[in-house]
C-alpha cells in the first residue's frame, strides 16, 4: 500500500553551528534557532549533569553515542520502510545492529499500520525570524492530520517525563500550519524501548493547545536570553 503523498514541497534547510547551538538560515538570510536548540537551552540540565558525574564522562559519552547510533539506524530504516524502499537493517553482529533490528520490528508490528498517509519524512520546516527544524513524519494518523515522532529509548518513559517531546512536536505542527495552511492539532509520539516494549502517546485539541502555549513561552525565553 502506498503511503507517500507528496502534496507539499518542504524546504532544504541550511544548518549553522555556533557557540549558541544549532541554527538555520531562514528565507531572509537570518539565523534562527533549531527547535532542539531552543528546548535544550531553556530546560533544566541538572539531572543530566548529575548523571554524567555519577557514571563518569567517558561512560556517559559511550552510552549517548550508543543511543544515538540505535536511534539513527532505526529512523533511517523506518523512513525507507514507509517509502517502500529497501529497509532491512544489516546485522553485523554488534549490539547496536541487533538491538536496532528488534526495535524496528516492534515499530512495524505495533505502530506503523495506524499511519494512513505520509506527507513528509525528515521534513524541513521554518518560520522566518523565529525557529526551524526537521520533523520525523507528517501526515494522517488514524484519519487525523498529525505530527508523528518516532522515539527509541532504553526504557519506555512515562508521559510526564517527555514534555519536551510534545513541545518539539507542537513547534513543528504550528510551523506546518502557518507554512501550508493545514490544521494539525494532534501529536503522536511512537516509542519503542530495547526490550521491544512499545507505547503510543497522543496529545490533541486542548492538550495540543497547552503544549503550544508552553512552546511559545520557551521560544520567548530563548530569544530574551540571546537577544
């Protein structure tokens, strides 16, 4: 079944790295922060800092690199799967490849069938003078326009721990609505952990509005901080 519907033309984003984090160039040639930069710069990092001190910087870096590798491998395979391209992950015998294969299998078995249509994968979104970023998946989920995000985790997290995921998605959804006149007000976060446990988190309507307000405040705080 064909899921891809290229109904929107998404921009190619030009990325700039600076001492203040990741930025993109908007259509007027101005630098605007990435959504992830805004969130990381305005969040409480004390818990992460304590964890790094507890396990040691070298071990913390190893764990983060491992998580990044698994996440990237699964994301790339999911994108190919949704586009009917060759999507199997090559098993090279490493922990990363074996774990990625199991996580991908859980995504396909438990989540992907609810995606009815895909408008964009790794889609660039930008609001001039404000922010930009790349959304995992935009389209129709269970019959409703949605911003869909794929998350891998060491262990499935409770909803109250992942507020920044919802803020990130609300930023992308609102940018898409402004750019293309859509009415996306549903966020869908699909998560699978290393034990292949899966979880679907959905925020829509009033809850979507709640996260939108919190995102706008974080964006204001960022611009005030770096004005």
